[in-house]
C-alpha cells in the first residue's frame, strides 16, 4: 500500500502516518500535494503497472499450461 492508495481509500493524514510512522505530517502533505498536482500522470503510470501485472500473469499461466501445470497457484 502506498500514500496514493491510502488517500484514495479515504485515509486521512493521521491514518497515513499510522501506516508509515517514519513520515511526518509535512512529508504526507507534500506527497498528497504532489499527487494532486500530477494526478493524471500518476494514474496513467499505475494503470500501466496494473496492465503489466495482468499480462505477466497471463503469460505465466500460458507457460504453465504448455507443461501441463495449468491451474496451480503461485
């Protein structure tokens, strides 16, 4: 979990600090301000990461299926 996900899930600054005790209130406020200023760019990057994970899982399943190992979990 990261600050962006916690914030999007409705967590407030205090809750984020609870999850990341090494951060100060100023750290969290700065991260949230950056997220607000660059939201479209960050969301695009997160979507790209999600797509990569899905493609990797699809390729893994295909590879395992070629060896008769399909249906097994990680």
